[in-house]
């Protein structure tokens, strides 16, 4: 197991609450982390059919076996168990008794909000960030190979060819998880929709156009997009709207979390294809946004991330709201720094109309080259140093 940045925050939260839940996509390392942090807790997988039936049919008898606590894996399989867990921890509220994991964030979060409010700390574990991946001895030192492989740990831990593992992962996700979340009658149409989302990563979302291209209704497109968000395949980056100027475009941007899965969905079977691909810049942008997102959630915080665009042409790929500070991030895949890379960073309003931003906002330019340097307009970060954005 590689060290995970969430480890100390998981340990700390377990000193506050009787229950701690870790959500995230499948194969992101949730089970491995929780079993390593809590080695003395019995481990119970609710994926196993007979165990799941026991927990569902006799929840009190099931929990009676684990009076001292346990790691309950894939808790979303038996969400009704949470109501009985509430009674259990109310009777014995010792901190750190139960550790839950789940892959379907929305369903698990709703169940926790209803049954374990005030009793449970909630964390998110995504696939490893670049700084975490470097603990693997076979992590690529080349940007495009790294992006093409993605960051799911099993690719590195087991040395499985990325295209092989990602293909199997995608098939498993569609055949099992999607059907458990919603009733998708035509899996081929859903697969087309997923590929269309990949082609729009790094772009603003138009649900009507997306649905029309996939051959489904606007409402179906909205429901399917929510499923992909719920399963941590993608996320929507909202437009920043603290500044209420009329010319601000308010459509959210779409970003896939994993660049390897993104490349696979776009049909790339070799990393060399990425270097000359027309969506290279968008893929790099989505990767940088995901790295910033991971840096925040793996420190136990909630991300406040936005993009910014005005109809008159000012556009920024990423804004990070941290209290009154509003950090600006411009993302360029080119390996050579050009003067026009800084244009939008300099044109962005220094202070919103409502005057809410503080004076210490920072500016970053992340690019595909190797040199990190402080410029007068921004801190220029090599892709290798992208983690510095979320470093205090």
C-alpha cells in the first residue's frame, strides 16, 4: 500500500465520531486504506451475497456480532442497515467504532444524512494524486504517458496494462453499477452518452445538445449525467457567480476525474496518440482540475472550485475559493511558456463587484513543461509541481 494523504484526516475524524464513512469511486483504494488505518477492526464486505442478505434480513443480529466495531465495506448495498447502526452507536457512542465505505456518493450521503446526522464524519477518497502515485516505482516520468495511464492504483500496483484494466473497469461499471443505480434499458445508448461526455471534458455543458447527440431526451441526459457524478466518473465545475455582471457565462464545465479513463473513452490505445490529439489541451485541463480537487478532498476539506468566462472574452480555467481568498489558475498544455498564457490572468477583475475577495489572492499558470518559476504575473508551475496549488 502506498501512503495516502487522507490517512491522518481519517484517523483524526475517528477520534470525533462513532462512525466514519469514506466514499469514492470503485478501485480508488478505500478498502485498502480503511483496513490499514484500522487493522484491529473486523472487516466485512457487503458485496458478498450471503453477508448482504444477513445484514438486510436480520440487521440487529448482524450488528450484534460487531459490538466492538468493524469496517463495513460497500455500505450502500444495504442502506437500511444505517438506521439500526444509529441505534447501536446511540447506545454505545464510543468514537471510531464503525468505519463505512461506499462507492455511490449520493445514495450513501443521503442515507447518512437521514440516519447518522451528527454521528458520522464523511470523507472522500479519489484515485491517487500525482504526489501519491510517485510512491509506486513504475510511475511514468513522461506527462503524456502519465495522463494516458491515469491514476487508478491497481494499474500501478499490479502492473496491469492500462488499456486492459480500464476496459474491464468500464465494462464492470456499466454492467453492474449503472443497472443498480438506474434502469438503463439500452446499455449501448448509455455507452454512447458516456463517450460523448468524454468528448466534452473541459467544455461547458449543454444538456439539450448532449442529449440530442446521444439520441435521448433532455431529462434522460440530466439523469444519466447525475449517475456519472454519483459514481465519481465526472464532475461539474460550476461557473463563478459572486460577480453578478450580466456578461458572465453561467454554464458549468464538465470534467472527467481520471485522465486514463478519459483517454480510453476517446479511443486512444497508445500514449503517443495523446500528444497530437485535438483534445490534448482539454484532457490536460481536466487532469489539472482533478489534481486540485484531490488535493483539497484528500486533506479532508470540501472543494470550492469554479471556472470563469465572460462573453467579452475573459476566461479562466479554474478559480479556487478559500474563505475570502480567490486563487486563479490558468492551464496550458504547451511545454514552452508564451506571453499570451498570462493574458486572462492579468485581465481577470482584481476584486469582484461585491468586494468580497481579499487582497492576498494568488495566480498560477500550470503548463506542460518542466520549469517552475516565479513570474511577476503568476507562479508558473510545471505539471510536476501541480500539487503546490493546494499547499498552504
